[in-house]
C-alpha cells in the first residue's frame, strides 16, 4: 500500500468511526484484520497518527507482538504437535497478555503506565519487558491488528481433508489443525471486545503468497540470515493457508467496514 493511499485510508477509516469513538465511555477498540502483506500494520500506524492529529490519544496493539515465547512454543511442540513451534496460528498467542493489556489501558495513568508488548521476529522471541513502550494515559482509540482477527473456527467437517502438502505429510491425522481450530474458539471472547472490525480484503490466497514473497526479497538481497528462500517460504506459508482461505471466505460478512484491495494493495473502496 502506497504511503498516500495509507494516509488517506487511515483518515477515512477514522472519520467513519469518529462519532462512535467520541461516545465510547472508555477506549474504543478497533480491530484491523488482514492477511499477510495486506497493510494492516501500516493502517494501524496511520490510524494512530491520524488520531493524534485530531488531539486523540491512540495506541496500536498487534497479535504479532503477543506470541508465546520461544520456550513456550518449543514446549507446546513437544507436548501437542511439532508444527506448533512455528509462530502465527491460533494457539501460539498469549491471550492472557493481550486481555490484560486491553484491561490495563482502560485504567492507564502516569502512576500506572501500561507496557505494550513487543516481539522480536529476528530472534523469534519477545523483547525484554524493560524494552516495551508504555502508555501513560487512557487512549481514546486502541487499534488491535492481526491476520486472523475476527475469525471464527471452521466446522469439524472442513478439517477432514488436508489443504496442502504440509498438512498431508506433517499433519496426516489432523492433530495440528484440530488443535489450532479448538484454540481459535478460545479467541472469540477477545474478538467480542472489539467495538468494530475493519477487514482489508485480499483478492486471493495466491496474491497473498506473492505479497509475502515480495516482502522477503529485500532480505534475500541483503543476505539476511533470517531470509527464506522460495522452498522455505512456501512451506512457511502453508502453516497459514487453511485459515487464510477460511478468512477470505467468511470475514467479509463479519466486517463493520470492508476494504477490498487489488493485487497491488490499492484500496478499492473509498471511505
């Protein structure tokens, strides 16, 4: 998403919910859901900046910053399924941390500033809490963004057949995908804390995979140790494919504001 598009979009989204934000007795929690590469973190940053320009306190939270620690995911992979070592799917987030952060933001003060979780993807672990930024006052707006935000679990029947090679070869009996689906049911109380849900709608799963590859290309060019080559990236993306396709099929109907994107991530709906 181009910078001008992102800024205009953020201003438009904020305007759409301005009256509701003004009426809210506490922080207005706005969810921003979008698959990988859709620009959800860019929109969240833009919303915080647009709110500040109007004199409104705002803070952005991300599901990506509330992953379980590396050690916790290693333990989960040993006790439940090896695929749970890879962060991202439901069951690899610390929901208690997210819920307590949202609750604390409603009572924030200079005497009780609220630490905002941050995750170091390069190290695949959380930053030390001493490095987390803090919020010293109750914000008018909290933007919570994430790739599976607002998503409901799949029907049991949908889990029977694998959707890709990863599931077919590394989850042949369906243990991993059933666990992930069961965990997603536990995310629903968090979704109910959202006052509104914005969905950035990608054109297709194939386009999402291409966006993710585009994000990896500069890392490869710089020789970054954490850069994934094409086979590694393809395997990584298969962890997300099932629920990404489910999101494309079901989330638009759950959105309070749906923003279709074209294959260049340009918003197609004026707001």
